[in-house]
C-alpha cells in the first residue's frame, strides 16, 4: 500500500510581489470593505432623505429606494461574475464609478427637481445604478482575497471530528466570507449613524454626498493600486489612476461650486425674490417675496405661509375656537408666530404656550424683520412661552401635569405628509384631550375638504374615535399664489390659479358638538365674518354627503392618510 502523492503548490510570482504576506491580505481588504459599506449606506440614506424632502411621502420614497437598490445589488452580484478573471481592475473601476455616481447623486437629483420639476425617474435611476455597483463589490473582493491567499503553501489535510480529511483552506473560505460580511455590516452601521449625526448637520446633503464619494474613491482606488498593483497591466494601472484622478477632480470642483449651485437651484425653485435662505438642524427654511410686499415662508420646499392671504387661514383657525373661556391657550406648531398673533389680540388671554419642533423657525420669526413684522412681534409678548420639541412627545411627557388649557390649537403640517401622520392619530388626540381644561376646545387644521375629502373626513373620524364631538368648517383662500401640498388654500395647474379652501375641525370632549360662532368680544377681522363662517361650514358638510362616509380612524399602528 502506497501513500498518495502529496502535491506542494509552487509559490507564484504574484505572491512574492504582494506588499504584505498572503495570509494578511484580508486585513486591508476588510478595512476597505468597512469604508465602502459606510459610503454605500450614506448614498442610500441621502437618496431617501432628499427624495422625501423634494417629492414628499417619505414612506413611499424609502420603499422605492430600498427595494430598487436591493434588487440592483443582486443584479450587480451576477454581473460581477464576468469580472472575476480581472477582479483587481474590475473592483477599481466599480469603486470609481460608485464614487462618481453616489457622490453626485444628491446634486443631480436636486437639479432635476429645480429645473425639470420632477425627479422621480432620476431617483429610480440612481437607486438602480448605485445598487448594481454596491452588489458587485463583495464578489470581486472575495475573488481577490482567494487568489491572494491561494498562493500560500497548502497545509496538509487534518482529520475533522468524524475522522475525514479536512483541508484548512475550506475553513478559510468560510471564514473569509464571514469576515467580509461582518466588516460590511459594521461599516453600514457606522455610515447609518454618521449620516444624521455628522454629515447632515455639518456638511449638508449636497456636500456630504460629495465628500463621501471622495472617501469612497480614495479607499477603493488606493486598495487596488497598492495591494494588487502587480495584478494590473500597465494599461489598466494607467486607466485606474486616470479615472480616479478625474473622479476626485469632478467631486472637488462640485464641492467648490456647491454654494453657487444651491443659490441657482433656489432661484429656479422660488424665483428671484428670495429674502432669507437658511438650513436649520431640521430643515431648509426660505423666505421669499417682493420688496414692500408680505413674505412667503417655505419649509423644505413646501409653502407654509402665503403672506398675501395667511390672514384668511389664521383667522379661521383661531377665532372660532376662542368663543368661550380662553385665558390659557396652547398652540401645537405655529413656530411662525401667526396663530399666536391672532390669539394675543384678545386682551383677556393670560398665557400662550407655543410648542414648536424647530428652534430655527422661531428664531427667524422672532428676529427676522419680515416674519416678525407679519406676526406683529408676537414672540416679544411676555405672555408667550415657547417650548421646543415634538408635539406628541411634549403632550405625552414634557407638559406639566397640572397645566390645563382652555383652547388647544393644532397648527401642524398637512395630514397628507407622511411624517405628520402621528400628529393626526387617535393617540395624539387622546393626549390633547388630557391637556384641555373643563369646557376646553380643540381646533385642528385638517387639509382641504374639497380637494382631499378622504383625508379630511379621516381626521374627523379620528377625532370622534378619541372621544371628541366635532364641528367641521372651512375658509376660502382666494388670493392667487404658489400652490403646494402643505397648508395651502389654493390649487394651480401651470400658470392658471384657482381658489381653494382650507378645512378645519372644531372639537370638544363628549357627545355634543360645539357651537360654531365667533366670540362676542372678537377683535376686528379682515376676512372672517359670521356669515362667511356659516357658508364655509355648509360647503364642507356637502363634501361629507358626496364623499366617503364611515371612514375608519387613523392610529399609530395603522395610519390612514
């Protein structure tokens, strides 16, 4: 009986040329996997955040980006099989393309929104391209590690627990896969945390994406040109060096010009009459308007205040709820100070509490000359107290238990905006009921009953589910102007503007609906009269009979907007 021949692999020329010993190749590769995974997740979050800001409906945009990107990653993994024979140059070109496409994605998406008006197809295209490139990374890196480590002299087989021969290379392959995915997942964690806490507040969306692309290019190109440089032909090496230098030059130039680009894009979106444009910790705030005219306030591209007819909205929101005791008033939202302005017109109001999420909006409304003049310097009134935070959390935990309010005014973004859904839930209205004093009243902006009757009557059904009796009413928005999805009483198509309507709900705890009237001591109003209020309520009621009936309420676990 003769022993089987033992084959000893001969060391190859490539193994001798590696700058590290073959067994240590995986460590710099894992470091690059970590960096590239962090960059990849930043690209993904950048697309979701910017698409939610530009297009709206964050749930839909996140679903589109994630589903398309995951599908594309599978496609990229399959396509990477064609590059295994040239894994080094293939990985270098993949990272070069990913750095360019991912780094410029935010700028291109914003440009499509600003100059073309629609960025949905651009969003899908970038999600697909980035996903394909990310999906190709791991298979190519796996090929590089296996080829490098296969140059080590093979260890003789060792018996496993069952006594069968087992080669250490089999265990090494499984360990390599585990190491690659571990580095990938940890890098994704770091990228996911870096985006909201570092990149977004310090650099902003556009510059943050460009810097991420530069890091991606340096990491991917550096790995190939250093560790696997002898796997490259002279032509491939020149191609990678030139491509990486070009990508870095494009990203650097875009970073230098990003401020000019943002100003040009804002002018394309808002026109030439921009007075103030600031990026707070939470959102972009833009004030526009011609000189000598009232300002318009935009938050993340959505019109929150139309200076020409905001008095119609705020008079209808505030004054029907002030019919009764109103010594203590709570305003949820309303960081622009305009609802507080109307409340403070009643001399017997003793205290007004404004709960606003974004301190930057209140700062601008307090110190900015345009908004401060429009709100009558409401935040200088000693009766006004501002609390910063999410309205839901404030009602649940931050509100002093002993505080009760005669009037609660919900001056919040449109319920059709996904991020606002919890502020129109049965749970939220239950918390609001707990903040009301005996005989207190709640008023809610609920969107347009004429344009979106299902949304409006879902808010009404939700209030009833929380134990309120409701009185629907509305107000005309007759002045032409910019139309948007948030708190706008107008609709437009192209250059043609048409009048629309705001919808409100006055509610009290119990089974008996509140009276819809103005206070006997109501101050002089510019647009709201008892007859106009009654006529608007009648119009809103007609949408109930002609629209959906018996709608289910919206809850935290089952939002219906």
